[in-house]
C-alpha cells in the first residue's frame, strides 16, 4: 500500500511509473458480462436477493465445478458474496475461535493471515521454498497438525509465487483429514498443466472463488463460498446479519461470466501467458535467478537477497530511481524477505519498458543507502 | 426470517400473501440512477477503486450533508462501503473490544446488537416506550454511562417504530460526551417535521448512511461511514483487508442518486406518506391502539399484547389464518414482545386488502391455540 501511494504521488508529479505491482487484470470486463449486467439493471433487478444468492447463479457455479473438475456441488452449499473477502470472513467466523490454528504457507497473501488473526485464530506457518517450486512439504504440514488445527489454507495458483500445487500434493493434503480452505480465485489463469479443485480430493473443504481475476471483474465485487452442507446454516446467519445479500444485478453478470465468457477468458489467458514468458525471460536476462516455473496467476516471485536483505527499502529505491513499482516480499511474510513480487498484469510494451528501466537500475546498483 | 420463509412456502402453494413484513421499498430504482450506472459499466469503470471510495462520490456525500444539515464533512472522513452493514462492521471493529459497552434502545433493529456481540462488545439497553413516542429518555441513558461505554447507538427514523428523534433529544444525547453511532439510513423518509443528523450537534460521532431505502437501491449494496478524522486510518486498514473497495460502477450510481434523484425521492416519499396514513387509520379502525405518531421510515409498531403475549406465535397465526405477513416484535428485543411491526412498503391496494384480511382475522379471534 505504501508503494502504491508513493507511486501515485510520482504519477501526480507527471512521472510515468511502470506498474509491476498490480493485483488486478488490466483487461476490460468481457462485453457479454457487461451487457447482461446492464440488462438486469434495466429490468429492475435491483432488490435484495436470497441471502445465499440467486439460485440461477448458484446453479451455474455448480455446473461450472461439475464441468471443469468433475465434482458435484449442490447449489445449497454455495453462498454468493461481495468479492472473496466476505467469503473468507464468513468461513473463518464459523471455523475459528480462541486457540484455533490455521496452517498456511510462508510466503502467503497477507490478508489471509490478517483474517485468521482478526477472528482470534492463530497462524501456523509452513515454509514453502523456491528449490521445491514453492510446493507444500506435506510432511512438514503433518507435523504441525494437532488438536487445535481448524484448517489448512491453500492458495493455488499462489499469490505471490504463481505456483500451481501439484495433484499429488493436494491429494496428500486432503489425506491429512483436516478441513481445507482452498482459495481458487486464480483458477483459469494457468499456463502449463491443469489446476485442480480441492473438491476433487475431499469434501471436507471450503472453496473460495470469484470473478475478479479470470473474468476481469474486480470492480464488480463478486465471489462465492462452497462449504460442506452442515456449515451452511451458521454461515448463512452471518451472511444475513453482516451482508444481507450480494448485489442483485452483479449476480446476473456472474451467470454470464460462467456461461458466455469462455472465449474472452481464453483470449486473456493466452495474453497473460505471453506476458509471463516475456517477463520471465527478461528478468533472467537481467541476471536475476529464477529457478522455478511460475505457472499461474500473474506473479513471479524473485529472490533479490544478493541486492538487499531489506525488500521494502529495495522496492522504494527501485520506485524512486527507476520508476518501476514492485511489491516488497516482506509483505508476504518473513520468508518473503529478500524477494520482490513482479506482476505481469500489464501490457507487453510496459513490461519491456519496465525491464529496460530495471536493467539500467541494476547496472548502476552498488548498494542501498 | 422464519416468517419470510413460511410466507414464501405459502406463495409456492399458490396463496397470495400480503407483505406487511418488507424491509425494502417496492419502488423501482430511479431511472437517472440506473442510467448513470449503465454508462459507468459501458465506460469500463469496472476496476478496484480507492479503498475509501471514489473521490467524486465522497465529495457528493459531503455536499449532501452540507446542503441538507449545514454540517461540514471532509471527503477524507468518508469511507464508502458495500451497504451499511460493512460500515457498522468497520466502526464497531475499531470502537469495541473486551468489556466495552454500547447503549442502544429496546426495541431496536436486531442486527445492531448482533454486531456489538459479535465484536466482543456488550449491549446495554435503554427502554423506549410508546407513551413517550419511543423517544430516548436521556436521563436513563446518562445513568447507564460509565468507563466501559464505547458508544450510544441511535437510529432515527427508527426501525421498528418509525419514530423520528426530536432535536432536543439528539442535543441532550450529544451533550453526554460519549461517541454516538448514528444510523441515518431512513433519512429522507420523514413525513412530519424534519430529521436531524447527529453531526448538527457533535463531531464525536460515526454516521452510517446509504442509498438502499430513500433511493430504492437495496440491491445496489451501497452505503458509507462518516467518522472523526482520527479514526479514519484504522478504519481504512480494515476496509482494505476485509472489503478492498466498494463496487466501482455502483459508486457512480451513488453520485447520480445524490445529485439527480431528488424529484424521484420526493415522489416516493409522498407515496410512502399516503400509505402510512391509510395503514395508520386502518389499523386504528380495526381496534388496535396506536398512541404515537410514526413519522418516518416505513414501519408502525403496534401493541397487540391484548391478543397475545407471544408475538412470534401470533405472527405465525396471522400468516397462516389471514395470509398476511407481519414481523413479530420479539425480533426487536425483549420490549418488543407483545408487539407486531407493520411495514407499509407495499401498494395502497395491498395495504387495503391486508387490512381487510386482518379485520376478518380479528373478528374471529378468540385466543391462540
């Protein structure tokens, strides 16, 4: 956030800043989604809906999970939320409480651990390392499991690493017989192999997903939670009290995304893949060592500890000297220190320009003041 | 909620149910609001926004409070939220903690006390009674204030009573020098006299307001919080973590509501006034005693303790026998018991039909099984 604000200040001063820090697609929302949303507004679909969301959207979500992953989800198991954040709030409100623990990777997306802490839970971190392509070490996970363990918190493709967890890793995690919270928001943005839903391996899982990333719908604020049936009633009560329902016409747009936007998503995915390749090759050419393959999302996590141990200071220096905004690794936990996250959610032209600027910066780099 | 579900079951069986239980306007959203929302979608305003909301909307909110109440609010003091529920969540997350107390009226809107409890606060109730037109007794409030008091929670016009708090009552509450949380969501729906914002009397206040009721925009999910400047940074951090931002194009619609929808709001307000008059006269004609003037919102709170002390049972009996859905008073706290809440957010025709059905029900009424 500090980097973002400093970057905005620079831009107000007339400087062009290359945004390798973005957490949202730069693409416009697919036309078919926009048109359905507009029609719903014209048709006066502007009232509260069922607290779990309109049945047509929940059916479309269930159909999507059946078609893509071969898993059966009942529409009653789905709660539509205003983005994925409220979905996490709902599920952790229900799962957590004093002394309950959630096992999550280090590095990880910072909001994840913030949710757990806010809801009186305790974060237990399992290191994931570049040498192992940031895959979870399931033996280490097993050692952390105890009576207090409420859930494992899995994000694949991962933010900040872009790692897609392997089928066998997910299977082993599922075999640990602990509830799994699976953030599947970057599903659909995978460039090699195939992503798997946790539901292929266990029913003892909470899936959080949404429309922001794959469908370029961040501003719509639409997400959903799939939960085991026995949790639905308590989850619904919190939803009723804290959110009432998701936006009515935006829910209609969600149906269009799932049923009509496939070709748009494929076009965006192909473009992300091109960008990733350009950025990955470019960063390596600059002498940065990247020994793993970031297969999904739109992030590359780069070890820069030879330049500085202080990723926050380094990110600020790069912003000020090179006018390139990157995210300091320390934002993603202690094991993110000494790293920078590069986002390729921007055009090839900007990626090339940003790489040029970084190249000049690195040529002149001696050490940080 | 139980009544709502039972009512939906009856309708699925082909029964017509008169909805005196609605908590949202039955009017369509004003065309000018819908058109601006549609234009924003076409213009691809579909990305995350500033976590506090777009500056143009916050400026329009500030201008609205200046024009309507003569109070100065800086746009930086405003956080735009997805409906008012997240605004309450933000402010109580910041204000509360172990042993902190919130003073609120009994009867009151049930979500209010649920928020306080969920966030580890304690609800302290002050009775408000029909003989005093459900105005707060400020002496009784003063007696409840202590070191643990985090806030007074004021809703005017009130749900469930429709009472508009008098200027002098608000002034006296402000003089108590305790932070006031003021739910102003029903402002604009006042049929006698004039509603006042708490900000006319004190800056030590958190105002929650939104677009759902006055602008008939429930399904848009758009609200806002006005807070003292010193609380903004912690509030914003929770907003960033738990919500990211409100829907981007819906925020544009909010600007249209504030700047263009005045005539639509006045038309709806006049119609609500007509409905209230028909319902108030009608209920009295049925022999129900209503000794106060419900001046705002779209609710009348009626003492039916001569029929039954069990408002839940009574509401169910009325639904089953007369096919009229009303809300049991017990939903609004212990002092709501023996009462029913009648909502007039439905057409004059339905109000008249509902009154007819109630008349027949009461004629045959002996006592509840």
